[in-house]
């Protein structure tokens, strides 16, 4: 049954293929359009723009676990080999919407801050090609 009402952040995760990145604490998906200026002398004091190419990025952070099903080790291997990943932003609930596409890892950071805190890592993925919307079945 699809989610009704407000979607809780704890349910929305980034997946690589069918596997969620292990122990996520944050996940984001950003979409943008490159706008180019079409202002001319006839425009007067008003700027005008037209939409150009679209792009998207995904990213997030997670707690480091060496025994993760899909974690830092797998992301680092994909970064090293420059492998495109099948990325999905979803709840995993049948009937909910999901956004998916192909992406490369553009950055990967590890942080060991403080004394009694979890070691974390952050990742940024650069989408290549279209981002598609579908229903989870």
C-alpha cells in the first residue's frame, strides 16, 4: 500500500540498484536547469531567459560500518573504477514514487570527528542522462 500523508525522512533512502546504502543519516536529490539569457535590446529593462540543459545530483551521508551490505568500501571501489551506478531515491514501499538514473561518484569524504562519535562518510553523485520517475512495484 502506498505511503499516505507526509513521507518520513527515515523512510526515504538512496539505493544503488536494489540495495540501500547502509546506515544512511542523510540523503538528497537535487535537480537543476541551466538557464541562458535571451535578453536583447528590444527587452527594455527586463531580462529574459530560456531553459537549457538539465542536470541532477544525489548525495548523502552515512555511518561507517565495515560489514555494511553496501557502504564506503563499495562506493570507494565504484569511485576508483569510475563505474556508473544505478541510483534510486525511494522509500521502498510498493505504490510510492521513485526517481532513478545513472550517476558517477564525484566526491567521497570520510570524517572521524571527536572521541565518542560514529565515523561518517559523505558522498556526492553526478547524474548522467535523464532522471526518471516511476512507481515502485
